[in-house]
C-alpha cells in the first residue's frame, strides 16, 4: 500500500471514530426501565414536595410518612412531550397537594419508582396514558 492509501485509511478511521463518539450522548440520554419491578405495584399516600416537568423524564418528589418520619420518594414519569399531548402541565401536581400514587418500585429497594397512576385531592385519577378531567 502506498503512502496515499495509508493516509486515506487513517483519515477514514479517524472520521469513523469521531462519528461513533458523536452518537454516545444520544444513546446514553435514554435509559431502560429495567430498574423498576413492573410485576409489583405499591401505593403511596403523601404530600407533593415538587413536580419537575422536565425532559427526558418528569419527576414527582413525594413525602410519605413512614414510622412517624417523612421519607422522600422520587417517582419517574413520562417525558414532557408525552404528558403535554394528554393535557398535563407544570401545575398538574402542586407542592402541598395530598395525593395517592401507585408506582412500580425500584428493584434495589431505594425509595422511588416508576409512575403508574395518581389520585388527586379532588378525586380525579391520572395515569400517564390519559387526559386529566
């Protein structure tokens, strides 16, 4: 192989390497829901600390009283785009709201899970697949 052929091969390798690196953020931006036990549902009655209507996934921070002590749960929900399409917004959950939430718990036992549905203070039931009424 001549010098020109080696340079072309080297250039191709470098360009391919940078192309592969460019894909890493997109691939790591989304994660699997394997960390949640989809075979179990746990009901939590608590008080909303914060509703994070953010991408790539929304988060509901909920205080639940356990053995007389408030314990914070992090509950992961759908993306803003998905929730906007069904009518959810930044005020769907408000700090201080007393709600019941059903989650698929984390497999490792930490205080959190994947959002399944919630019952709001006015009795409305929300799931990430339905429009709030």
